[in-house]
C-alpha cells in the first residue's frame, strides 16, 4: 500500500490492484503508522512461523478475499438481474447499476469519518460488516419469486443494494489500513510485502467470483428460471464468513484509537477560504498570492501550504471521471453486448456475465508484465516514459478499447434481426399440410407473400415484413391447396411477430395465427415452443425445470427458455405411451419451434424450425477490447495513484485518496446520466433496416387490405366472398360452390 511506504517516490508494486476495482489509498490517515500507543498490546503480537509477519494479518487477508468475492460475485450478475428478472430496459438497468457503483464510492468518505473520529477502524469494520451481511440477505430475498410481486422485489432490491453500498464502501478505507497498523515500524519491508499479498487476495476474490456466480445463476435452475437467489446468496454467505474470520482475530489485533479526521479539516479550510474571498472582494483588501491564503486568519500556515499542494494535484484529476465512465461499463454495457454473442469457445462455453472475468485475469498478468518487462524495455530504448506520459497512453488505450467495442456492436447490429416498427408486423408461414400451399395477401394488388408455393414442412428461413394502415388491422389471405382456394381473415397488431400455421382440416385446410411476441431470447438463453399434431395431449420434459404441456390436435405451447446444449433424448409422455425426441443442438440466442408429428413407422418425431438464428459472432471478439482497456487501466490508474501520492504533502495523502474515490463515483454518475437521459434509442430506420436484416430477408408485402375491402353496395363475386369471410371467418371455394368452414383461432 502506497501510504504505508516510507520512500517519497514509491516503486510500483507488481501485484498492486488497480483502482477501478479497489482503491486502497483511502481517506484514513495511515500514511505513516503512528507510534505505538498505550492502546496497543505491550508484548509483540504472535508471528507466523517465526517470521516478522504478525499472525493477525492472516485473518485480515482472508477477510478481504471473502469480502471481494462477495462484492464482485454479486455485481457480476446484477445487470442481467435488472434486465431479465425485474424486466427493466437496458438503459434503466445500466443507470441503476452505475448508481449503485457510484454510491459504493461515496460511502467510503462516511466510513473514514466514523473510523477516524468515533469508533476506530476495528469497530467500524465489525459494525458495517453486519450492515453488509444484512444487505446481502435482503438482496437474495429480492430474487425469490415466492415473496410477493415485482414491486416488492424492486423495493427489496433497492434496500439491499443501499445496505451493501454502505457496508462495502464503509469498510473500504479501513481494512487495508488496519492491516498496516499490525506491523511495527521496524518491519516496514514486511509491511510492503503484506500489501502485495493483500492486493493478490483482492484479485483472487474478484477473479474467482466473477467466474463462479454466473455459473450459479445460469447452470442452476430454481423456480423454473435462472437461480438469481443462489447467485446472490452465495456471495452473502462469503461475506458472513469474512465477518466471522475477521472477528476471530480480535485478541491478536493492534487497535489504534481514533485520531481525528484530516479530511474534515481540509474541507473546512477550503470552505473558509472561498467564503472569505467572496466576502472581501472589494479593492480595499490586499490581494493574496493564492486563493487558499484567504484562510490564513483562521487556519495554521502549514495546513494552508498543504492544501495548496493538494489543489495542484487535484487539477490532474479533472479527466479521471471520464476515464472511470469508460472503464466501469465492463459490468453493464459490455455484459449486455455479450448476451448477443455466441459463448461457445470450443473447449469451453462462457455465460454472458462470465466474460467479465477477463478483467481481473488480465490485471494479474499485466501489472507485473508492465512493471518488470515493458517499462524496463522502454527505459533501455532511451525513452523518458514519465508518469504523465504513462497516464496519457493509458487513456488512449482505453479509448481504443471502446472503439473496438463500438465496431463489434455495429457488426452485431448488422447481422441481427430488427424489431417491427410502427404499423409493421413480421409474419412467418408454417405449412403443416400434406402438400404445398400458395399464400397470397389479398389487397389492391394481391401481392404474394412468397413468389413460390410453400412446401409441406418447408423450413422458412426468415420472417416477412407486412405494413399496416392502422395500429390494429385485419389481414385477408388466400390459401391455394390442390384445387381448393381458402379465404381466411386474421387480426394483427403493430410491432408484433406472428406465425400463420396452415394445417389439414379433413379434405381441405384451415389456418390459425399465433402471436410470437415472446420469442425474444434473454442473456444468451434459447427460447423454444412446441406444436402438437397428435390427437393426444403431450407432456415434454426438457430438463428438470423446463416442461411443456402441449394440447392435442395442433395445440401450441408457450415459449420457455432453456440452456444451450445438445438435447438428443427428450422424454415425452401421452396418456397411452412414453417416447423420446431428438432436438439436436440448441444454440445461443436462437428461437426454435418443434412440431411433434407421427408421420412414419418410427413413432413420434420432432420437426425443427429455427425462427430466429443463433448468435453468430463469437464472444472471443471481446478479448481485444478487454485487453486494451485493462492495459489502459494499469497504465492510467496505477501510475496515477503512484504519481499523485508522491506529489502530495505528507498530511494530505489520505485526503487525496478520498478525492480519487470521488472521481470513480462521478464517473459512474456520468454513465448513469447518459444512459437515462440520452434518448438515443437504437431503432432501425427505413434506410438502415435492410442492413439489420439478413441479406436474403424476403421483400416486404405492403399491400395489406384496407378495411372495408368493398363498398356495402358492391355485388362482385370477390366482394361477396369477402363479406362471407367476415361473417363466417373462413370460406372454401371449389368450382364456384361456396361452403362455410370451421372457425379458427386468431
């Protein structure tokens, strides 16, 4: 830890954790360990295996590992919880995520004030850890469907996150400094090595939890859905373990008493200087060399000189919030981007929220790589790579990382299927009859949906786009089957997806329109539904928590989401028999329709149709942006901390770290504001819509029949047919003879 080092120009710690994850230079005055006071034990603390390391630091390091596992494990699944459990929009989810992150970096100021002015570090850690655990319990309860409705879940979630922010932020300025307090002054070298282990514990907790908790969410099903309650509960258990472990070492700790809050003095000094300057703005008062000199009437000269030096360093912090605004989107926008990519890496399948593990993993590699290899090579080349130059290069690398992320986002949008716009629908035709059918939308020009007839069980690759005249409208279709023309009417609403299912009906055919509004897949999951052509109800078991009950005679199930994977044997059951279906591979982000048929001697089988194609772009394409941003993080964050620490006066180092924390908070506020109030919805215009759809997407049919088709006094044969269609819902015409047919579902 930098403030624990004795040299004025500290060297870079190869294991140091960067501040986008942890700020360990915190607003507690620990820049120099105070002399041993009467509150410390008179006899030395027990040492580890005869070394100079106090045994008490074992409890502190384990506590930090468990606490960081708790925090980052919970945070890894937080965005997807907002998006898919609370059903918030992407912008709202991003805003609340960054509001929480921002609060976590405001509360350390409160924790430092409590520790320095009132309770001391040990009692502050114990008390706020209890608040921390309570927050995790409430957050886990917010993911239990059996506890009320969505409004209660939102309230519990916000209360839980507020308590977690208070707990994690409150103990943040205390734990690392409390560890430094355990060493005697003569063991400064061991203290420096201790902080290396401390940083490593932080990285290890972040790395493991970011990998494990998404697996708890996605691989475990509870209440028929992703198990967010478990994903939040396990980090809560780790925080409880952290509290117990820390309390176990109570008798071994050196516990310095509260020493007063220097941050409070600095704020009061600055406020007095500003107010005095404005009160004495007339020309009668002599000018002061510096605006802080206006506090000379009340505050000592040394404090004023230190505050001047502090303000010069704070000037360098102006670009910091923008840097954090970029960096901290790894847990929000980049996770959302990963949900629309394919996580199959061949040797391993990544969940969308597991990709965040790259950041702590690369940090562990990059910090020693830069410090021991890259910086030394640059120095040998004769380049004076100063701290300010390192920070500038770090900012450039972070910007390049986001340029790569933007390029990937553009590519994803190019291959993605757009949503229907106002006065539009997307329609897919599914022919389950035993022969081909020609489908025509009746209207002013009698445009065809497709140029060719639709063959029996033909796998249609894409939806067709139809334009409406109003928000809700009736469409009239002509279905040509053998020598029979069937006229049918269906009502549709704008911005919806529909499937027109054509089925056998005795010697003729009939149709039904099925709404597909639920076919949007979530967090890389797969959406599936079944159509049952059998004469018996079928129960389909697709895993332990995903089951379908599909009615007989062309019953259509609701959509259910399942995990990606191979499904060679899916157990099914009817009243009279059990059988199995081979569904094959269900891939990331796809939407599938399975038709259960019994058309061969081999028994019931499943015919597979892919409504929406699987995510084609591999999540491995996110590796360059993570590498660039993490490299920028190491160069900008770590170097910035080292530089600002070395430039700050001794008494102002803790205040400077408080300011560093606040820049992280303000960076998250920037993202919150942009996400919530930008109003830049990603919609497809008519010009760009063709780029959102696949290149072979069928042309739209724009001649939907405007009601009424004919005037009330028209007596043409076509108008009479349509008037009968409106009365009887469907009519079959063969050689001029008309007969009513059975009704159908709209």
